[in-house]
């Protein structure tokens, strides 16, 4: 089973908040973004870029959001990596997403 081209990790973990090896269900939106910070324990900050249509000027403008996502121990990421995150139930005050996998390693 793969989500948007993301394969399950080869490592296993015993984290109950892992979508692959725990009991966490992924529902809602699935987004792609770049890891901006991996300094928290089991949490990363992902920058999600998107286009917003401004009807007044009839053009698109670039916008972004910083999203906090839970990082299971079986997935290894560093700053600059492109990751796929999925929406879950609230895991903490500011965490409602979980990292599903790495699409591309950053330089």
C-alpha cells in the first residue's frame, strides 16, 4: 500500500502514533512540503507552498504555511527533504499532521 508514491518505511517502530506501525488513522488532506526544522523531539516543521487566486487582480499569488507534523522514529528526515504529510486527529496543541514518507532527499 502506497500513498501518492510513498512506500512504507523499511524500518519498524513501536510508536503508537505511527501511521504505518501504530494505530493512527490518516484522514483529510495529504500535502507535500519541505522540512524547514527538525529540532523538536518527534516533530518537524514543514513549509507547504501553494497558489492563491486573487479575484480582484485575476492572478495567482504564491503563499505558504508552516505546518507542524509528527515524525515517527521509523522515518529519517533532515532539513531540506521533501516529504508527504497526512492529516490526522489532533496529536498536540499545534500538531494535526504526520509524516508519511520522504519523496526527495534535500541537498
